[in-house]
């Protein structure tokens, strides 16, 4: 298994990455300028959205972690810049026109406008304001297509417009450790049948992407296999997990906190219902209690 990034935008752009190779095409100008600078040393995550919207998380050459974004929904932007956000672990998927999204950093999550079956699947895994089985992969596609795979390898999907991927998942479900072997899935939210999936051994499966994206993946597929073989299962690149200066500072501060505070978790949710907005801010301490909730 290797660290991989697959990002596809509404205007045909892509960003593709494995440890040994990168490829980018037709990116938003702001993102292209950042990537062309000398500031970026390591890229954690990239998401491309509607028009020129994007998110990138990265580490600079001085060891500091950063978030850069443009054109994202207001609530999503607020979530990104919440204090003490775990930047290296942020993962975002955007639906068509950025009208839906799911984002998380491993401890805090925010979502909006999700397909009803996906919403039910997520909510059924929440107890006392925390996930009992955290999402490992969430991908939003065209219309109401989606896939959810959890850390315990439960899988829920609705992929009528991504038939090859649906067949692959159905086959994987019949195999021992089949779903566990699926390490990444990204749906192209603006092309029916367009997707890329990565297995633990580095095998890529992809279909109906823009011609330049297909060509890039064809060139990179052997690198995904070799990079996966070079990394022991269950490990990540050391560069990706080396603590930043900010993380080291936070660790020192945490040593002075009480035991129950060390286990504090938070989750924010926002949804619309009958013309009203429901906003929940859940803070889970050692007792697992819900601290705050608000309607307006």
C-alpha cells in the first residue's frame, strides 16, 4: 500500500500522485501557482471541485503544515480553519457543483447535502456523538452515486452510474479480505462511469476519465505497484507522518492537560430539514457526553 492522491475537477483538470511520480493537468491557476513555487515540500491531499475550486493540504520546506483552498462552501472553509485541525489527515470529497461534501480529519467530521442512504449509513454508526466505526473512504459521484468504506471494512454503495466499479466491489465482497484490499476510491463527479480505484498491492482500476487523465494513469500504473511493494502493509511514508513544529508544540501543551481532556473529541454536523437549519457541535470527553447543541 502506498500514499496516493487522485483528484478530478469539473473543468477536466486532474492531480495524480504516488510516492515516486506526480502528474497534473488543467489545474486552477491559484493551485498551479502554488505547486510551481518552492514552498511545497510534501502534499498530503488535493481535492478539485466546481469551476476553479480546490483544496490542498501540504507541508512546506520549513516543516510547517498548511491548508490552501478557493471557492469552497462557507461552512466547509470554517471547518478547515478550526484551531488544532489535524492537517495531515484531512480528507475531502465534493459532490457535483460543490452542493454536497464530506470532510474529516480522523477525529472531527462535517458533511452537507449527502444522499439519504449515505446519511443513514453514517448516522447508524454514531453513538454518543462519536463514530463506532469511522469512515475510511467516502466518495461522492454524479447525481446520488456514492461509496462508503469504514475502518472495519464495512462497505455501503449506490453506484448505478459506475457499473464497473460496482461489479468490482461486489466481487471483492465475496473474497477473503476483499474490501480490506481496497485502499482508495475516487469518483469523477462530472462523468458517468468515471472513477479510479487502488488496491493494497498497487493495482489500479479506472474507466471513462478524460483522455489526458487516462494517459497519465497508464504511465503511472507501474509506479503504483512498485511503490506499494516498497512500503510494508499498514505503514505510511515517514515524511508524511513526521510531526511538524506545530504538532510538537501541541504535544507539549497536551502533557499538562488532565487525563479526560486528552481524550476530547469533537464533531460538527450541519443539515437542512423543513426549511430550518440544525447545527450540532458535539464534544466528547471521558464520559462521552454531548456538551452543546443549537437550533436556529
